C-alpha cells in the first residue's frame, strides 16, 4: 500500500528528528565527578582554614599583649590542651549527650507543633488574621524573656527548658511553612486541579511537596532559635544531677576556669557548624534536584 | 473512544464521548458597572475526534473559554456540555513538579485516579514511549529542554485518559524548530489516540497547520466571528503554500477585528 509506506517514512523521519534534537539538548559533561568533587571541596575549605588562622592569630596577639591576666584570657594553646584532655573524659561526652537530647526533643516537638500551626494558619483565613502577625512577633522576642515565666510555671525542671526551646523554635518553623504555602506557583495548583485533585489530595501531592525548600529553611532557622534558647536556658535553669553543657560551663565560671569556659564555647560553636552543614547539605540537595542551583 | 468521525450526527454529539458543546456561554468578571465581559454568547460544537483551534488576539477570552470547559472556573451564563469528566489540559508552561522524576510526573496523574502502583508504572512508561521520552524517565524536569518538558506534560495529560484534550498555547514559549517538531508529534498522537483537541493559539499558521477547524474569536468581549474548515491533506507543513494562503486570509480577518479597537 503506497499510502502506508509514505506514512511510515514520515514516521521514521520525525522519530530521527525528535531523538536528534533531544540529543543536542543534553549538556556535555566535561569534568569527571571526582575532579569536580575535589575542586569543590578545596573551594569550600580554604576560606574556612584562612579565617580560623586569622582568628587564632589575633587571639594569640591579644594574649601576648597582656591585655588581661593569663588566667582570665588564656592562650589558644592552653585552651586547646584543655579541650583535648577534657574531650577524653566521660563528663564532656555526657554533657554533650544531655544537651543534644534536650535540643532534639525540643526541636522534634517544635517541628510537630510548628508544622500543624503553619498549615492551619495558611489554610484558614480567620486564623491567619488572628495569629499570623503574632507568630512573627514571637519570632522576634528574645527567648530569655520567657525563662522567669517558665520557672514559675514549671519550677527548675526539664519542662521549663523544653517550654522555652519550643517557644523559640515554633514561630520560625510555622513561618517557613506559611510562606512556602503562600508562594506555591499557581501553575502547579492549576495542574493539580486539572488532574482532579481536591482538598487533602492537593495538599498531599502538590502544596506540601512544593513548600519543601521553604520548610527546610524554616527548620534551619528554627534549629538556630532552639539551640540558642537551650543554651540560655541551661545557664539559667540548672537542673540538679544533669551535667549539661550549660551547667558545666556555669560551674567552670564559678571556679574562674577561663580555659574550660572557652573549651565549651568552642564545642558549642563546632556543634552549631556541624548542624548547619547538615541543613546546608539538605538544602543543596533540594536545590540541585529541583534545578534551582546554578552549577549542574 | 472508537467513535468514527464522520458518522456522528450533530444532535447526538452532546451525548457522544469526546464531544464538546458550548451554548451561549457567557463569562463575566466582577459585578455591577465595573464588571468585565470576557465571553459574550459563545456557541460552538466540537465533534468527537476533531482538532479545533481557537484563534484570537489578546482579550478574546480564549484561555478563559478553556478554563470553563475544564471546569476550573465558574460559568456566568449558558452551558458547557461534554460527556466524560474530567477533560485533560495542557498549558503554555509545562508546570511539571520538580520534586518528581519525569516518570513520577506522569504517574501522579494516574495515582490521583486511583490506579495501582504496578499498573501506574507500566502505563506511565507506555505514555513516555508515546511521546518518545523513554530514555528520560528517571531524569528531573530541569534536566530537560522546554520542548521535552512539554512532551512530558502531554504524556501527563494523556494519562488522564480523557477523550478531550484542551491545550492552552502549549507551544507558545518554544523555538520555531521545536514547535514544528511538536506539531508533527501532536498530530500523530491525536490520530493514534483518537482525541478531540481544543487548541488555543494566537499563531494563525499554527492554527491552520494543526486544525480541522479554526474558530476565530473577537476581542473584548469574546464572540465567535467565523469558523474556517481547513480541508487540507495531512500531514501538512507549516511553510507550505496552501497553509500560508489560508493563514493569510484568516490573518486579514483578525487584523480587521483588532483594528476595530483602535482609537
């Protein structure tokens, strides 16, 4: 049949054309994966190393200038020795475990409360009008302000600390979700509607996944607030028998042990950086898989 | 789905799968003296299996018309009838979900309809084969070109298994070469799947290249000005003389309509 042959010839040409164009659209990969990984690692590392060298150098200069007595401001090396020795003791590790446990409990609770609150506020207009700006107001409130009330409510206890940690972190997490939901591109919602999604399905398949980047940045900020509130809380609310970071640090101050205080400051800083790295990794992963990062 | 095109009588079309019948459709935005009439008494019968292009300048409410047919917007007056709900729809932007792979983006349409996991996968891969993107099933949308993304969006629309496909300037943002290619692809898929297509565009040649019928709409408010039957053999080429000739005729009518709004 002549018409069939004509048709299949047309079919063949267009198939070739399609795959040819598709092939041309692919970006050629020039570097090997390892090469890229190494250069990226180096690019991320050297500024940090340089910054550290500058800070320690300035500290050493300040120490040598005898601005303060050595027992008040110890040399970097003294603090390093204390850190290395102390890090090997069970007290040190246990303090970190206790503090991290508190942080994680408070953070988990905040994520649960903040998510529910965020979705509720984004979904119901009157609720937003009622407490939308209150949430942002709470976010700007220094969490240390809550401690007197927390102590009156819960006495000197774990609950008092937890209360303040949750109050500190919830607004950020809720705000992350709220702004995420507000900024879902209408085109995605329209596709959801065309595909026949309604109510819960639309939330499950479109709106909540679409809020992911904003949710993660809310989590990151929420963690920062939780961690800060926790440190403030541990210095103020020293629960008997719980040798947390804050409690041990307060103890070191009472013994005029500056090196120990600095050891704890460095420890807390390092924990903060490590956690931030985790959030950054999550954030990068999302941006990369969504095609939001510039490097491919 | 196995409707033969020519044997359907017009009075039966409202009840036939794949037919779309618009009767005196009115769409107003707002109320009172400030209200804007986007569509004013649009009547149109699209027979099953036909490819109908809606053509008009800005402000003719062509996209509004599709939203009404899709049920995305409420109608102010008249009737829209089509037998199988819901209809499938595609937009100028592919609006693929970046958190899903290409395959996942097609599967989601099946998932919403309650298709089981294994069947979902099988059917989605089949549809990707239809749009010739099998090799890209596990890529993310951002790794694809604009034309490829529109093909994924087409596969997702096909996954709705509706016999009516609404397309709102689906190739408007693509370069000419990719657009030509997608015209061929769409024509092939339209025939294979025996779809009824309502295709909105402001590109006259595109309308003539693709349509069995070209419906010319007036602007502000939108009304049907004229319906052109395109009796040219397929496959057509957008740069062929007969296509260009009819396009020129329609363009003149369109210019006249646009000129009416000059002050």
